[in-house]
C-alpha cells in the first residue's frame, strides 16, 4: 500500500509455550476500515495490544507512522496512543457519570478546554452518533445500543486518527447492530478516521470493512478486500465463513 498508517512486519509473540503470533505481516491503510477476524484465541486482541504498545513483540516491527512501537520509549508510546480512540465490547462507561460526562471525560485530561467548552464538544459528538439529547441522562438508564453509541462518541471526542473497535456489535440485536455499522461508515466518510475492527460478525464485516485480515493459529491466512475474502480458495477461510454465516455472492 502506498500510504499505510500502520505497518506490521514479521510479528512474533509467545506466552510460554503458547505461540500467539507467528510471523504476521500486513499494512493497514489510512482512512479505511480494516476488520480483523478469526476464531477465538488466534491473536486478534494480542495484535491490537501490540499496535498501541501495551505488549512488545518477541520479534518484528510495529510501525505507527514513523514510530516503531516495538522499540519506542514510553514517551513515544504515550504520544502515539493519543492518536488512537478505543471502543470496548461493553462501552466501558463510568456508571457514576452521565452519558455526556463519559464522552467529555478524555477532554478533561488531554485538553485545556473549559467545562462549558467540554460540554459543547461532547454534545457535538453525541449528535454525530444520533444521541443529541442524552448528555444529562444517567448512564444506567441507557440501552445496550445507546451505551455503544456513547462509547463511540467518547472514542472520537479527541478526533483521533485511528479508532479501534473490540466486537462493536457484541450483544446487540440485528437492528441496533445495523445502526452501529451505519455509524461506523458515516464516521469514516465524515471524519476521515482509520477504523480497525475486531469482529466475529461476518455480515457486519462485509457491510463495514474495506479490507479484512484473517488470523488462524497465530498466522495471517488471508488479507485483502472483502470480495477477495469471500471468494478465497483457502480451505481454512472457506470453513470459517461457512461455520459463521452463509454469505450471498458479491
């Protein structure tokens, strides 16, 4: 790729005798959505932790822009992490705060904005995720889908270059899941954000992803466009797709 925002080069990681990543290499393009799929225990979450510098590889390089997170200092890692937003499976909201206070929370630590300015920015981001009137609503009163959307608003409140999603549709009904997918697509177009999505939902993957990386047994077994994934001839990929969902031809 001519302009990758992240480059993974020959990435290896083991925990004791367990090999989790075994020579993984691929580029993540800027301004696109890349889905990372594969059975449980194949290293998807470990891969993400390497990208943000929470784990160091046993071997290999993890380039975020011009910084190799594998060898970066803690100061460099901290600077790179400010370029990332993160949406966790359950939203990871603080129930002691209102919805809007959750969104504004990163602004308290990473900006010099006044309380009124933080509220304005948070309300703008809540409007982007189609929750314009929930700033003062208790977090406990939110539905599962609303929690995910508030989590998305918080993930983009600092206008990061990259947003990482860990199973964004987990636990949601199909209609709410479709809404989250639509929001991801719109955020990419409106804000030019690079999205990296860990998912088991193949239908969602087809809807939102520009590129797909499939991990199996710690190795990268497929990487390319959604069309390339669906039409892959590799038995491992075909079996994974068949077990998860019957997809219509593109």
